[in-house]
C-alpha cells in the first residue's frame, strides 16, 4: 500500500488529522498552512466532489514539489466553476486552453521547461472524465507513449455534468443521464459500453498508474507524492462523486465515494510499468445495492418495480473486480 | 461579481489568483453547520458525575496527571473507584455497538494507581470561608462531601463511630476486591487536605454536637449499617448469620465459623461478596439462594460471573422455608404474570452448616430520633433536591438517603450535597443545570475509528482465587491503559480530527489551532453538510437558516 497505515491512535489514519500523531505523519489537508490550490468563492455545486479532489491532489503536489508546479486544465466543470471571468479561485500557476488538448498543452509546458533547463518545475495536467476518456483521449495517449514528464489527473464524475449531465465514456451501466434516459427497453446507460482508462494507461506501460477516491485522503495524498517522485508520464484516476449528476444528497459525497470502493465497483490500486503493484483491500464489504440506492440516477432499479436482474449484473461487475484485484484478500501487515 | 483587477497583470496573465473570494457563496446556504457539545452517555450514566470523556481525552495524550486531576474534580477516590465501581458508564458506552465498550473502569484504576505511585496531590484553597461543617460518617458519602467542602474552603470535621475510616469500603467490601493499602493511601491523601477526622466518636445528639462545635451545617452520611432480618422459621441449633456481620468480622481480621456447606440467602452484591468470602474461608460448597431469576438479580453482572467462576453455585427461583440443624428446606418458586415470585409447594432439603442472610440493610435511626424536622420514610432519610433534610442546615446523602447502595452513588451524592451545602452557607441558590442533549450512537460516523477490540484486565486464576484474599482483578500497564483510553469515540464532542477542515469543498472551515477547535466561515459555507456527515463523533448539527 502506498500510504503508511497507522493501526491505532484512536482514528489511526482514517480521519483527515489526528492530534495523537506526530505532525510529520499527518495529512497535507490537516495542515493549517496547506496551499488551498482552489480557494473559497468558486461556483461548484454544494458538496462538489471534484472541487475537493482537485484541492487534495494539487495541495499534495505543491507540498511534494516545494511549490514548483504548473497546472494545465482542460475545459469542464472544474475549469468553468473555478474561473468565471474575471474571477479565479486558483492559488497555483494554472493554464487553460481547450477541452480536448490539455494533455498536449501539458506536454508542451513540460517540453518548454526542459528547453529552458527548468526541469525542477513539475507539470500536472488535469481534466474531468469527458476531457480525459473522450475528447482529450488522443492527446492523452500521445502523452503516454512519448513518456512526457507530466502527471495527468482525471477527476472522474462519470459524465458531462456542467453541460447538463450527458453520458461520457466513463458513465457506468444502468446510470441515467439526459442522453441515456430510462425507458421501457433502455434502463439508462447500456451494459457493455464505456472504458476504464487506468487499464489503457497501464497498456502504455508508463511509469505509474493509480486510482483513488476522495473518500481515502491519506491514500490519495500518498499516491500524488509517489507520482511526483517519478519522472515520465504518470496517470492518476480519482473518483469524485457529483451530487448534481448522480442525484445524491450534497452531504453524502464522501460516503458515496466510500461505498463505491467498499462494494467493489471502483477498485483502488497502483500499477508501475503496466503491472499492478498494490491494491487497497475492502475494509467493510457492502452489496452494490447500498451504493446504488442512494443515487437518483439508479432509482429506476428500485422503483416502480425492482430490477433484480440489473442489480445482479452490477453486482457481478463488482464481484469480478474483487476477484481480479484481490480486494478481499488478507494482507500481511 | 468582482471588478477586473485594477493592478496591471503581468504578460499572459488574465486572472488574478484567489479573486473568487469576492464571490460570497454563503448566500446559497439553506442550512448552516453548528458545532455542538453533547452529553456523552458515559458521563450521563456516571453516578459520581465524572467527566469521563474529558479525562480519557487527557489519558489518550499520555498526560496522565491532567487526566487524574480532571477525575479528581468529581471523585477523590480514583484508585478505589477503579476497583469497586460497577461501571454503568461502560454499560452506556456507544462503542459497544461497534465492538466492545471502552474499559473506562480499568483506565480509571490505572490513573488512580499512577497517582499513588507518583504522589500527586490536590491543594485546598488558601483562603478560608470561615464556615464549619460537621460530617457524620466516614464512608464514601461523608468523605466525598468532606473532600469537596474542604476544596471549597470550609473547615470540615468528620466523626465516625468505627475505629477506622472508610465505612463500607472498609467493613463491607472484601479485600480481594479492594486491598486495604489502596484504601488507606487514598484516605490518607484526602485527610492531608486538612480534614479533621475523629474516630470512635458516635454522634448521638446531632443538634447539641453542632451547637457545641460551632458548626454551621452538617451532613449525614451514616449509611445503612443494620442487616435486615427476615423471619425465618428455624430450629434451635440452626446457625444463622448476617452478611454484614460476616464481612465485618473478616475485615477486622477474624474468621467467622461458617462450616463447609454455606447457604447464602439473597441476590444482591452483598450476597455475592459474602459467598465469595465464604469460599475463601474454606467453604467447599457455597450455595446462593435467590427467589427470583438471574435477570432480576440486583447483583452486578461482573460480581455474579466472578462468583460463578470461583465455584459459587446459585439457585434461582428458590426461597428458604426452614433452617434446621445442618440442613435447610428450600421451596421452589415460579414467576406469575406480573413477574413476581410465587410459591409452588415443592420442597427440597439441602445440607447447610450455616445460613448467611444477605437480604438488605437498614439505616440506624437512633441518631435521628430526637432531631426535629428529619423524617424517615420507607427506611430512608427524606431530603430535597438540594440534599437538605427537613431541618435547616442538616443535609444527608448516600445509603442513608437512597437505595442505590453503591460506593459510586454515595461519592456522587456526597459531591452534589457538598456543592449545595456550599451554596446554602453562602446564601446562594445553585442554578439548575441546563439539561444537555445526549450524544446517541446514531450520530456517530464509525468508519473513522480504528478497529480495536477491548483490552482485557488480567485476572487471578480462579482456582487460586477461591483460597486467598489476594486481589482478583489486576491493573493495566501504561501502554494498555493508553490503548484503552484511545478507544474512546469522544461521542458528541469535537476531538479535533480535522475531518471538517479537510473535507470542506469550499475551504469554509477555519482551523483555530490545537485545543481551539474550528469555526465556520459563513461567507463561503454553502451548507452542503459534508462536515456534519463525516464528523466521526457527531459534534456538528445542521441548522436551517432563517429565511
């Protein structure tokens, strides 16, 4: 496991901070002097998972690089809600160009810094799932195969949310979006479509690929720190629940992310050069139903008539992940 | 909407950093988070009113002295309490719904013992109030009252008829539960505060003693010293004793003649104590006879379990119909619809060298008989909510005034009475405490607590226990005590885990520094409620905004 797990100390390393731990062992987010890469006043919805994810990643990267960091952002929720002209919520060097070209721009920034002999300054490219798995995907694959010195972060909220909740290549089966409505013959997004970019990134055999969620801060911060220790193309895929698009209560954003991993639907792991090197085991396993029924986008699985057939298919996906990654295996401590 | 920056921006920079802060997103809010401090269930359940959660908080940080001092604000006997208390705090503990209750009593004992090892003391105030208070009875209620009155600056004199102080802590509780060196050390520390103790000094005429001694108030903590006798048909040669007498004889170093086969009649803690004592005195066959079921037994579960482990047998739903020479006749009972025991007419003869009655205790009313205003109803001295009897300036608490009959309850009553006496002496009225909302288990977010099963206190081997008066339950070492303290969930009170600070998507939680907790920046808080949902201990409420 990337993160040093603290076994006891009341909350161990589950909570953000812990007064009983040595300050050096505490999280970046518990630090009163953290960067706050994206600060107050941004226009993200109440309970936005992406705003939280971006701050977690960039604050950790700022600490890991000693503040020598350039961020390139694709178009998407994160860009729209953080920079409505003439305001900006960013407190890091931040650059936006187009929806589809963020990996290419990030690669360009890295190349320019190399040309100027400033390889001490590191580059992060970031986008939502639309900018990563769909629109920016060609540029991203190019960044991977050239092994450009960029950490690319995808904040995956499983759809095009700020334009009105349209389906993306990361939208899961059976989820309702405005382009995958619920009808008699079509209960939301189709099974058998979509892609999981962490696998594609691994297929490029780049130095580092990892998944994480905003429900496990210590793990996420450790993965950013690990990524910044490496050079070359690196990819981090962060699950960030969206209260608007998923139809969840604003207060439940963290809980939803936690349930996504605890049911097995979202595997949390690390890979180097195409090989899985570590997985986060499930702590308290729950059936997928626990995760699904809190989300309006899955309501049609439960009412007006309960669709046990579809719930079983989703459960099968979770079970397959559990088997594939060994999410329930006992780990040696 | 903010105006574009008046300061010219550098080349290629279009937006200034953090200009979003001019957009006060707090206007979106329909609910606001509010930090609350709720009443933890352990504190709610503690008969002595200890701030359990607070002293555990210090123990978690290994600041044992601060923990002990917090404890001493409410209870002068942590080492005793850590041995004899039946810990209703642990019964109430929310952690039981996760794995097992926090071993509060074990930590208390560790702190109490640590204080004795380190010689920690408390100091009474330098300024004297000028008031004098007479305490009648040097048991847990009287000594607790004396302690708190002394710390409030009063002159305190304690009088007790017995040759040694401690009351039931000395003459009732067997040494295998409370070693006398521990009792003596904690009593000595208490008396060192400048409390005058007069032993062998029975108070028969309270008004005269108060007038002669110049006392402004008195506290009656005389306990319930008289063993209750039930009418029991018995033969001339039957050997019938009472439990208090047996325990007192043993406490004085004697060995009452009980014989090999001992029958104890009763189902309370005293019955368990005397049965376990009988085992240690050589009884090979110790039988407790109780007329109702195990569930209805007033004895604490731990006492019953320890007694059974030591080989004491218990016969529920039975009464003694006749006690004869070397035998008792027992009648089987059954419960009627209302749950009351009723006789069945089925009899059985059991061998018994002696019968020990443990069917309750009454207060000695002789001291009260000539005192105007003090009334006794159903065997208890009647007091008001301020612990004052019908006679002005005379207060009472402990076994003499309640049927709780535990050391912890007596200590709590002594404390509360002392504070009332203090207020009365100074001509003040104590403000009624605002009831605090209870921190219930459903408010917790248990995900964040580490999995940690309870530490178990080592116990003396049951076989050895039955033959010696050595202490049965052993203490925790420092590491284990700290571990156990850290199992506390801090129900309903912020313990600064930083979850709210770290998980606010709008950076609207301001961290005020160690011990200072947090505040909400309402300019930016959108009221999403993540902080409240992810607070491990349920210390944040979401409150609707007024529209």
